[in-house]
C-alpha cells in the first residue's frame, strides 16, 4: 500500500510539532512538507529537529507552490486567514485537507465549504476523540433535558490563546443548540460583567479563563433544580489532537469531495 504524503501547515507551532511527531511515527504516512510563514525564524531548519525528534530530512519551507505540489494531504492548525489561503492552494493541487484551525468568521466558513465541492475537507474545532464523544453526548443530553436545565459552558486554555471562547466551547454550544433545535446566536450569554438582568430560560452561558500552560479544559453543566449533570474533558498533552488528526487523514483517503467532521471519522453520525 502506498504511503500518504502529508504536509503540515504551521509546522513550528506547538501543534505543528506534535503533528510532525505523529505523522513521522505512523507507518502509513510520509511527512513530505512542513510550511511556515516566510518571516518565521525556523524556515530552512529540519522539521524533526524543531519537533525534538530525529531529523526527518524535510526542511520547513515558506514556498507554498512547492509545498502543496508535493503533498497528497494537508493538516492545518494555523490561523484563520492563513488557513483560508492554504485551502485555496490545496484545492488547486487536489489535496485532501484536515483542518483544526479555529477563529473563523461566518464568511470564511462558507468559503471553506465552497472549497469542499472540489476536495475532501475534514473540519473540526477539536480533533480529540474524547472531545468528539463529549460533543455527541452533549447533543443527546440536550434532547433529553429540556430548558428547565440551564446550560453553562466553561473553558480554560493557556495564556497565549487568542480567540475566546474556544472553538471547542462554541462547538459544545452548537451541540446543545442542535439538540434543542434553537439558534445558538440568539441564546448565548457572552458576558456577565457589571449589572446584569436575570438569566432567561433557555439561555446558554459561556465563561473563559486564560492562564499558565493549560492545553484545554472544557465543562458543560446542565443545572436543574436540585441536581447538576456535567460533561467534562481535560487534555493533558497535544498528542490527543495530533493523533485524532492522523486518524482523520487516514479516513479521508479516497473519500469524495465534501465537508466532513470528526463525527463522520468516528462513525458517530
């Protein structure tokens, strides 16, 4: 069986390094490319050395044309604006795409979905198997627990994370909204600073913390009268996300163009 030639966008970031290690460690994949912005100080360096493993022989590059031309599949955990341009380039080279970037606006998501008419794209706010199981059961619980149960979603990440709330927290909110057949944008509580009105029935509250080196904690609380039910997930290393992305790359092989998610990959749909 031929190996899948994989390229990694944002290769010298925290997730990029974890992805390099995961791809290099999988006997069905071949690390073919490692992409970074031209101003990144790691351009030209061996991707394995940057990821603290043995040299891979694949140097980090900023040459997008060469990068995409040499890859069958791409894993991207970079930034929203960069990811949109990357997917556009991947479409021109018929690369399948695993997208873990967060922070997209609605127009960018719609553009990404339009690209999926030409290539297969698996897009998830969180690649962890555990998180995606949590998303699945959050939706199921929301179908069973009506608006007598108030929903609060709390997340905490490291001090360097910029977007808030996290993409995973929003995905959990959308799981609640889907289970209850409501529009999340109309039911979200985004801030409680200062004097607030009493909570409205059916609202979904979000709270955020940033600090230290926390990789990712998420808790969904269903608070009723006399009882609370919680679904929690805590990541202790980035390997869980990298391993999920590798699983998705393998699943996408020979898939028809389309816009997929981790529930598809895990058979939860």
